[in-house]
């Protein structure tokens, strides 16, 4: 089994993924047919090489804060337009999580590189997060391409993106700990643990929904789309790698 499928299914075990026959099969086959570059040793080596530079790492944390904030907005729009309540509720929670992650990345930046962000800039960085809560108005942004009900295709793309996020997290963690002063390790690690738990849950709930679609007559579509979208995502990853970009959602 490809390392990406293996790591994913291991992380999903506590979420009940052993019973997700269709999802497991689709992911395993897709990873075998189109091995994700983010699972290769070369990818990890390039990341570690770049992330040893404190300036690069600080910029990477900022890029992640921005990407998490943008992702939160897109998920919020999808959730706001999805009429299936159980699905909408999970996607809304996902948006709230990513909104919190944007702030978490700024907190990581402050812990690993204290003083690097000036006070005046902090307010601007805080605004990268939309600050969603359960009480936020359930309305999409005007003219958003995500102001529409969520589809199986969206869930598959989200699932693959979250798997890459999990791999990024695993690569990032030891490098970030290495940049952080020992007296702040405890706080840094508690934020990283919370991020890891959330990102694993994002793979899990989208995986469970994909499995439900497959059991309800969409199994061939699931198999085909997981393969197709992994090919697309691998190409996106190669493109980002050429620019030394490692963003997460
Ligand atoms: Fe996520
Ligand atoms: Fe996230």
C-alpha cells in the first residue's frame, strides 16, 4: 500500500475507517495508480531543506494563516448554501475550525519567532481569519463561486487536500519545534496537537460522507472521481513545489 494511503487509514482508524470499504478501496487504488508526490522522500527532503531557514519558516506560517482563512470562507459559503442539515452542520464546523487555524498559525509564529511580528501588524494578521462561530450569519459572500450546495466532487477534493495537510503537518512539526525556544515548546506542541486532531477529523468526516455516497449507489463515481481528483491534486502539488509553497487547509 502506498505510504500516503497507509498513513491516512492509520490516522482514521479511531474514527471507524476500517468499516469504510468503498473509501478505503478508492483511496488505496488511486494512490497506487498516481502516487502522490507529497508522500515521497524527495518532497520531505525539499521541505526540510527549506524549513531549516527561520525566515522561510516564518513566511510559511504566514502563508498558512492566509490559506486557512481563505479556505474557511469557501467552506462557510458551501455550508450556507447546503440544504442537507447534517452535512451543512459538519461543513460549517469545518469552516469554524479553519478560521481558528488561521489564528493558530499566527500564534505558532509568535511562539517560534517572538517579536518578529510588530504590534501594528498583528491586527492585520488577525484579520486573515474570518473569526467564524456557530452564531455567525449563515450567508455566503456575494458572487462567491462557492455559494452553492456542496457536491460529492467537493468532498473528494476536500478529502485529498486534507490528507496533504496531514502530511504537511507531520513534516512541519519537528522543524517548527527546532526553531522554538525550549521554554515555549509546551505551548507550541499543544497548538500543534490541536491542529493535528482537527485536520485528522476533517479527513474523517469527508471520508465518512464519501463512503455514504458510495453505499447509496455512487460507488463507481467515487472510484473514478477519487482517481481523477488525485491526479489533478498531484499536478497542483508539483506546481506548488516548483515555487517552494507548502500550504495547508
Ligand atoms: Fe483542515
Ligand atoms: Fe486547517
